[in-house]
C-alpha cells in the first residue's frame, strides 16, 4: 500500500527501479487453491452456484 503523498508502494517502486518503468502498471491478484482445501471449495461453490455471480 502506498503512503499518502507517494504514487506507489515500496515494493512497486523497487520493481520499477530494477526492471524499468511501466513494469507494474497492471497488477493481477492470484491465489493458489489446493484441491480439498477451504479456498478451493469456496471457488467451486462460487463458480458452480446459480445466481448473479455467474454473469
């Protein structure tokens, strides 16, 4: 998280300094869901339940 007055957080600033400008322009959160674990079950329910979440 960036502090007030700073356009990027420390990690993004470091990545930009090392890899060049524009590297972290798009950030996508990823999660690992192991079969049989709670998060995998939640994802399955979310993706397979009928309702507005399927739109």
